[in-house]
């Protein structure tokens, strides 16, 4: 053992080659207990291939020793040789004291391969054999948590008495699982029991409070997130939403603007700032913010349509045309853009351009009754009665109760003979 201690000291001094050389010289004369210690040394320091060779040799001498099989399976797993690990764990019999550990390791292997049902079967076997073993409850909870079966995860996490098991924070898992199940009040209770929450947990706690409509709690928690890390970009949007829910639009706007100081390439923040400033009656500011969102992504439909609505309020049809044409020049295509373009051209009395835009929109909007009615009446205003008639007839197939339009179509039919 002195030789192994010496090798350990050398390794701790970062004399790796000397340490390994010491073990290589000692191994041929080492007894089986010492070889086992050498295998543990190799595993501890990450020399897994060397560890597996020693354990294989020991298993040849002790073929029924489950502890060697468990350790060898661990090395195979770390070496990404899952098949070999599964094969050796399957050799451990149901009466062996190591059987439970083997089932847990097998479940972990099958889970890593995406074979969740097989992993579940192994853990349920273990649960049946040792119903009060918390490590199995944890394994089942973690499996269900990882695949999004949160109700099942809660059942097993609740069996665990301590808050921490195998480096897993149980209250955190319960809080997140209950929140995912929509049980927000219960989740809030568990979040509040976490002594030193990480910044991510503070954020999730806030989300749960928001979902529970406890906006004051959410606001308080998210301000703590910003205090700890002002670069935590996702928090500014939701914090602003919480203020908006509290009908504090000004504060919501200020939080989004604060977020833009830390992340000035965030199109969603520019858009939301545009929405809020519009609600505050600051249309010039709103227009500027929305244009910045669109500059980051020309085909940002929400921002484009809101900007169009704001421009309509000031009868800026020429600016609407310029906006949509510039967006379409980038390759963005949406039938709504053509519809809005047609309206703008119509407002500017550029009827031929309006007709072309309506025609382009028609291909995709022939099932939209509002569009069909508007398009049909535009065609009739332009004297294109033969084109207006089928469009308005199609409109009536969607809106059969529109008596005024039906009467107009009947007159058209009579007129066209």
C-alpha cells in the first residue's frame, strides 16, 4: 500500500508520468486487495481504461463479485461503452445485495439512450424490492422530471424526507414540478422553503408567482434577479409584463427600456417598448422603437402590423407603402402585407398599384371574408364588375347572412345579364 500512497502523492504533485510508472512497477507483485485499490486509484484520477483492465482481471479471479461488476460497469459507462456496461450489470442476480444498485445503473444507462420505458421498468422493479429506499424515489422522480411527467415526479419527490439527496435539491424539484402541473400555490410554498436560491430559481419562483397572479411577489423576486445580474436578459420582459398587469404602464415601459440598455439587439424588447409607448400615447417614440425592431428582423410581423396601424392614425399612407415595399425587398412575403399595401395605395389614390396588391393578396386570402368583401367592392368601384361578381359571390358563401351585399350582388347579376 505504501507504493500506492506514493503514487497518490506524486499525482497530487502533478507528477503524472512518475505516478503511473510507480503503479506499473508495483502492479505485477500486488495482491488482489492492492489491485482493487489500484483500480479505485485509476478511477479517481480518470484513467478509466487502465481501471477497466484491472477490474477485468479481478473478475476473472472472482466471477461472482458484484462490487467489481458495478465498478467495471461504471468505467464502461464513462468510456461510452454502454452495451458492455449493460451486459455486465445484467449478470448480477436478483438475490445479490448489489442488485438494487445494478437496477439503478441500468435505468440510468437506458435513460441516456432514450429508452425511457425500459428505464422506468428497471426503477419500478427496484422500488418493488425496496419500497422505502429514498434513492430509488429520487431516481424515479428524476426520470419523470426529465421526460416532463411532472405529476408522477411529484409523487416520488414527496416520498423523500430531506431537502437534499445525492446533490439534488428536492424542494426545487418539487417547486418546478408543481408549477409545471399548474399547482402554483403549492409550488410557491416549496419555492419559499429554499434557503439560498440560485438566480435561476429566483427567476422561476417569479414566473410561478406571475402565473398565480401574485404580481407583487413576481416583481419583488425579479428585481432581486436584476440586482444579482443585470445581464439576465429574459427577466426584463416578464418584469414589464408584471407591471402592466398591475396597470402600471409607465413602470413597465421603464423596465423594458432598462432591459434595452443591457441587450440592444433584442427585437422583442424593442417591440414591447413600442407597444407600451403607444399605450402611453407616445406615438413618435413608439414608431421609432418599432422601426428598430424591424431593422433587426425585417419580417417581424407583429412589429410591422403595429407600425402600420400607428401610421394609419396619422394618415401616412406614403410611409406605409415605403415600409412594406422595403420589407418585401428583403424577401419577406405575407398576404397581409399585400393587403395593407393595397389599402395604402388606395388611400393614396394609386388605384392601379392597389389593384396589383389586391390581386397578389387574393391567392392566399380567398378564404378571408373581410378581405373578399373589401376586394370585391374595390373592384366594383373601379368598374371591374365582371371581376367583382365572383369575388363577392365567394364572400357570400362564407357570410350568407350579409343581406346588403347579397342585394348588391343580385343587382350586379341583373346588370351583367
